[in-house]
């Protein structure tokens, strides 16, 4: 008998900056609904807003950043990644296992030298 383990994860998602507010909201709901459908539970959402990307990705220079903290079965992460690769409005994503939820983020843009 295998034990279905669960973990706490932090996910960063960058959505296309060309989306309207309604489209961006629907695209983000697609991500959160996917987590819930796989047995996950959203614990905290940080919306970081529109920011310049560190480098151009598929011709895009800006994106909307979100950070999610969620519980999910470890087996669901691979399935979520497959869905993320098919999500056309999602520029980049990253998920990693964490020990605790950060209640606030001090996220500042990178300073560049001129």
C-alpha cells in the first residue's frame, strides 16, 4: 500500500501583460482551479502586479507576477506542470516545496546600472 503524501508548495506564475483585466483574471483562475481539481488547497495569494521581465521571453518584455502558496498531493505536481505547458497565457512558472507560508513579500524590481 502506497501512502499519498502531500506537501506545501510555493508557485510563481507570470502571465502575459497583453491580457485584459478580465482575461488575466480568468487565466489565473484556470491555474487555481487546476490546483483545486488535483486535490490542492490555496493557502495564500500574492499579486505582485505588472513587472518588467529580466529578459525577453517569446517576444514579451513584461508580465503579471503572482505567487501562490498551496497544499497539494505530491503526485499532482507533475500533472499540474503538464497543464501549465499547455496554458498559452502563462509565460513562465516555477513550483518548489517550502516549509512555511510567507505572509508578505518584499519583492522589489532589480536595479540596473546605466
